[in-house]
C-alpha cells in the first residue's frame, strides 16, 4: 500500500503542478483577453480534450454518451455543476486580471482559491453535518494567514482582486459540493465534459453581451499558448492524472498531494513571472497552507483508525 501511495502521490503532485502553473498562464492571458472570452475558449477546449480522452478509453463502448434512462438527471447535473463552475472560474479570472502590476498575483490567487478546502466542511454545517475541531482550528489559522497575506498595508493592502478570488473560493466550495452530489449519477469524466461545456456556453453568452467590442483576434492568437495550456494541460491532462492517481493513493494522501497546487502557483509566479512575495506575505501563505493541511487531519485520522 505504501508503494501505491507513493506512486499515486507522484501522479497527483504532477496534476497539482499543472494546476499551479495554470495561475501563471491565467495571469499572462489576463493582459490580452477579456475574462469571459478567455473562460469560454478554455472551457470548450477543456471539454473537447476530455471528450477525446473519454472516447479513446471507451472506444469499444457502444452506449450513448447520455443514456435515455436518467437523461433528466444528467442534464440537471450538467446545468448545476456547469453554473457553479462558470461562476467560479469567472470570479477567479476577473480577480487575477484586476491585480496591479508588481503584485504576486499568482501566489495570492493560488492560496486564496485553495481556501475551498476549508470552506467545504464549514459549509457542510448548513446540511447538519458535524465539523471537527481541527477544521475550526484551520479556519482560525487561515484567517490569520489571509490577514498576513492580504492586509500587509492595513485595509489599503487588500485589493478588489483579493475579494473576487475569495468569492471564487466560495463558489468553488459550492461547486465541489454539487459535484459530490451528482458524480455518482454521471461518472467523473462525463460530468466534467458536460460541466465544462455548460460553463463555456455561459461564458460565451456573457462575452458576446459584455466583451464583443473589446475582443481582438490578434490578442486571442497572442494568448493562444495560455488558452491551450488551460484547456488541454490544466483541464484534460491534469484531470486525467487526478483520476489515475486517485486509483493508487488513499483519499487523505490524495488530498494532501493535490493541495500543493497553491505552492506551485507561488513558485511558478516567482520563477516564470518574477513576482516575489514580501516576508509578511510569504508567512501568510505558509499559514494558509498549514490551515489547508490541518483541515484534512480528520480524514487522515479516520484512515489511520481503520488501518
């Protein structure tokens, strides 16, 4: 089992690396392509990449992609998860695009987005689920960490971008809960293809309404590497790695491995974009990451008790 956990962890860390570097790609594309347009393109490319992967893996399967029986549930799952995903990625992209130059946008966005790990169990209170003391401790640590990261200059140290990315973390939490509700009905890859398609349609409609006059083909072509990276690598390849990795790693080990996404976002921003953090901001990132780990301790403890 240890060997399997190691193998699974390495695969999942690779996925976390691709997701972390996606923040660098998003930051670069934000200077060229409006958010709704960017997310429409990345979502459609992501859906296409995953569909191709699905057809390759299931090339011998003759059943319809959406079966006649349960078709209504499939469509409900696609719409609910797709809306949540569209809200999440657009809040995130608007947030990243609003960061001033010279700010370590990748690190701030990466660690603030990662708060969904803590928010999911907190929101479960509304569904009458018990929240462990470790999660509440994680909330306290995260609040201190966010204060250190975003309030480095008092209230003036927080940006509108930080608020938008935090709203992204909230909506991602709802998205995760929605996926957890419907993935058993559709299956992981099918649900992802459908939700990316719905998110792409929503973003496209918003792009036509609000960004039509500001869209330049030359800018889209200039941002093509970032768009393709988000669509193919971050969505298609990383999602596939997640599926494969989770077959080997235990759930607690898997979640810990994937939580490195925020760390890779900070490292990518520093190495690729040259955006560095102050000592105070770096300490805030460390606290947020510690909170993410602490929030997952109950799952690790349960697994150890059963071993």
